[in-house]
């Protein structure tokens, strides 16, 4: 057996004998030829087994999907093959023969696939998403490393809330009461006063009883913090950051994005121009406007027509299913039916929710926090991401600095991604005055004694400073054009899912 190489390097071995080791992803017969699709994690390639190679052909005939194998053969160019090269096989060694692999090429429901997530990761769609996630994470680190930021790892177990105290996960910590961290921000502020420009990057936990498509109980967040900075500086950094992340993905993953049916032009356009900016007050006016009402009602009508068209298609497929004779035709139509029913179910839910979303937007009162449907309505009005600034203090965290001209407001921003994806960044200028911060804690029902170490930052060399947090999974949902955030993390944790 020749030396083994990775599939993504086959182009360097044209005309040479190589070995590859991987898993069988698919197989089809061409009479006296078998075509094996083999993947090894770096890519996939077509491996051609001719009947004249008796032992290899016999071994290939017995192989089922996801069997692990080692095969050897010569590399030859074929523009029709994935990657532009294929292997003419002369030897197969079966490492482990799989049987009855539960995920077939037919359509499966999302609940089934999530219950088999440990196996579904091997499929093309999750593979594309997680490759893009890898690039996104690397781009995050590259961005801050290149700009002189110091990485600071913050604790996962903490004694107090950084955000909403109602959404903490309690943990047993010897004989003390503790919680899983909602954010690394309070601790990374300490490091900011030591290094000036810092960031933390790790898992965070929110015990929100939410079942929306945007929520996970465990997710990854990157949180930069910079000293001697005000809100405009934070916004400028956030815009540059998001633009770099999107460009990193576009430069490396056009094929993966196409596999996911992502509208690449929309993603390119989103970062081609300066991001939009509106204040919270302007956002409220937009939600309540006649223009928004007309736009939403037109969208509702389009979605209802689309739903009816899909229902008609379903009836047509059901008729063809009844008339089908050949087993392969029935199996294909069964798969089509499952996929269409899932799409109808999702659209029915959206259509059913739309009147309530419109009513909520039209009756939105100044002083309330923007909900998911409000963010969707707003960000659909822009081709670029949009910053919403200066929210009411009563709906935001205690550490945000009060607006100098209106004490009802704080100097904060949320960045909403376009195409209905909503918030991907939340940030603010921090309150740097000791007395103002202590008063804000009391207003939120917090005991300043629980945050004495945090208050020290305002006692010893306090300066204007601020930062933001970007949720990797929400950003990835937007970049990949996914409907649900659960696809963006290898093993999602939600209210209803704790396994695998």
C-alpha cells in the first residue's frame, strides 16, 4: 500500500499511486464498474473500482455507507469529479464494515437529525456550517491579535449576574452559591485597566425559557473591551470587526455557502457600504409607522400565497405517490413529501404569528425593550447591518453609562443583522463614575457589596471605556443564511435538548 495522503491534496499526486483512508459516503454501480464516494474530513473524492480488480471489486460490493476503509490507487484528472481528481482503485482494505447506518440520503425530520447529531455531523450540510464556523473563530482571533488586543480567559463559575439575574444557571460550588457565567464582561473590564485593549472568548450560559430560533442555553461569545473609549469608538470597532468576519468567510467558503443555498450577493452587499445607524427613538417611530404596516401586510400576503402554492404542490406529490409503481419512485416521493411537509409546517407557523407581530409593532410603546419580532421588522428595512443606539436605561444592564443629555437613556448599541436575523452584537460605553454605578446597581435591585471588586475599577484609575459582545452562533446563522441557530454549534443545548 502506498503512502496515504489527504483528499484535498490529491491534485499534487496526479499520475501517482496513493493511499487514502476515510469513510464510504455513497456508492453507485455502472455495470462492471463501481463508483465509491469516499470522504476523509478534508474533502471527498470519487474512487473507481473496475471488475477486473476482483478482490477490490468484491470488497466494494459488500461495503455499506459509513464503513471505514483504506484504499490505494492511481490519481487521475477528471473535471467532472468533486475536486477535479479521482482515484482508479487497485486495493481496498476494510477497517470496519458498517451496517444499517441510520441517516440515509432520503429526507429526515430535524428532530430525528438532531437526536443523531453525533452522526449527522458527517453529512454535507453540517460539515459546511462547521467549516465556516472554524474560519469564523480563526478570523475572530486574527482580528484582535493583529490589533494588539490581549486575550484574557474569564471564569465560567461566578457569584453574580452580569445581565438578567433571572436567567442564571445555579451550580453547587462547595458550600457556596454560584452560577454559570452569562458574560465575561465584568472580569474582562479588570484586564482592560491593565492592558488597555483586551478580549475574552468562550462559552456563556443563559437560562432563558425561550424556544425561539435565535436562542441557545449554551453559546460562544467574544467580548472585546477598550480603555479610553466612548460609544462611537466601540461602534467603529464593531463595524470593522463584522466586515472582516464576513469577508474572511466569503474569501474561503463560496462553495460551502452555495451548498447551504446562501444568497452570496446579499451577504456581499451587506458589508459593501457603511452600516446604517438609528437611535432607539427612531426605531420606535419606524415600528409604529404606516410604511411599516404596509410593508408587513404585503409580506403577509406574499407568504400566504406561497403557503397555498406549497399546499397545492403537496397534493400533487401525494397523487404521484399513489400512482407510482417502482420502489425507487415511491422512496423518492416519500422523501419529497417529508421535506415539503416540513417547509409547510415552518411557513404555517410564520404566517400564524404574523398578525401578532404586526399588532405588537404598531402598538410598541417607548420604554420597552425590542423583542425578536421587532428586531426582525427593523433589520428587514436595511441592506446592511444597522446599529440601534441609546436605549432606555430601565431595560438595559446596570453597567451602561447614562446619556449625558437624557438620563432616561444609556450610551449603548445593538447591531442587527439584515434579512431578518436580528441582534448579533450588544455593547455599550461603561459607567466609569463610582457613585453613578453604585446608584444604578441599587436601581436594578443589586447589592453593591456583591460587586465590591468590580467597583474597585472605579476607585483606582477609572477611565472612559467600553466594549461589546458578539455571539458566534447568531453571527454564523446570518452569514450562512440558516433558519435556526441550533445548526451553528456542534452539539446544541436548548430547553428541550441536552443530548447527545
